[in-house]
């Protein structure tokens, strides 16, 4: 039997946070395709504490989303929460203990904190103490090896988190190899708070099987949704939206929230993914280099689809 999430009673299907992908526009598209919950790109608690305008724009949210924070300075978390707690455009805080990026790890953030459970626990306790919303944490199975993942999960639970999302890889693996779902199931058995499983869910059939087995309390899909937000329609047994209409709206939302140059250039990687690595995608990579305006991008979308 699945455990109840404090953020709502919808089908426990999440869009996992991905830097450079799960911005406001893509989350909005995934909601339109049927996802229940989504998590923002990771946001620096340090930058938020200093009122950085760019960081504030990254944290722009809506509806059933969580804002993912990273960092290890407790005072910065407190200060960031003073402002964030006044907002009502998101449901919960998610803490990043899983990012494997070298620049994040070098700064003792993200998955580095899997090696410092004392600090990890203090971060969860601090955010839980000063938050007016539920708090979750995103973890991996360890830094180099899968040795202490039960201790990591128990530390997160004991520090007060309301639920955990587990990516079934270590930091050392980055995104290679296969996600270890047996380890995720062991974590679920070892704690009493809800556990969301993440890793290698690439199609609706796999997603539905995991949900039906109820060995975890929900699922999070990351890379499997890039270029394929329709996976959420299929999981929820909803009509699948027209692909061209979704692509047009996705680009429209990006243009509404970003400068023209940024919107056009950032949408290029999404457009290639929408082509699902077809022969056209290889040719498109070269053609997209010449596109620098909104109108040119709209024309290209119209031609392609």
C-alpha cells in the first residue's frame, strides 16, 4: 500500500528536476500533458539569500511544483526561506543531495553531502524548522559505492523530511549503467516516510508496472520526459495531445519567460529531442546553428511538423 504524500492526493507521478531542462516552460507543458507534480531546476540557496534576480527567475513556479534548493550554508537557507515562505506559487521545498556535476561537488554541495551525513541532516533540520511548507530531499545511493544508502535515507527521515526521492545510481555513475531499483525498494522498507523512485523510467508501461506493484510510493521521470512529455498522458491514461501543438506551446512559453536569444537557443536542444533522434535530428543540429530569431524558429517548427 502506498504511503500518503503531504503535498496532495494526485497520482504520485513527478517530473524530476533537471538543470537546463525543467524550467517554468517545460514544467507547464508537462502539466498540460498530465504530470501530477514537478520540481524546478536546482536553485542556489546562497544566491537566493542575496536576492539575485536571475536566480529568482529560475525559481518562478506555478501550481503543483516544488522548488529545489542546493547549498550547505545554513544561514543562507534561513535567509532564502524568509522570502520564499511568502510565496504561494509552489507546494513544497526539495533539497538537492544528488547532483553529480563536478562544479557542484567541488563546492561541497549536491551529492558531496552524501559523504557528510552530519551536515546533510543539519540542512534538512534547518529547512524543516524555518519552512512553512512540506520538505523533501533528493538523494543518490552513495558517492562512490552503494554502501551507506540506508543510513543516508534514515538520516533524512530523522531530520524531519516529509518524503524522499531516490535516484538509483551513485554519484560515481553519473547517468551511466542501470538504476538499481532493488536498492530503492530496500530504502522504502527501511523508512516510514514516502519514497519516490527515480531512474530509467523511459516508457508508460514501465511506469505503470512500478506504480501497480506499490513497492514505492511514487515515481519521478527525468530524461525519459525530455522530448516526450506525452509519457505523462499515457501514464495517466489521458488522450495524448497533438505533438505539433505541444511543441508550439512549449516554445511560446519559453518566449514569454526568457529573452529572445535565450529562448531560441535553449529551445534548440528540446526541438532535437522532440524528433527522438530520427535521421532528421542529425541534419537539424547543423541547420539550427543559423536560427537566431523567434520567427525563424517558428518557421522551422512549421516545416518539421
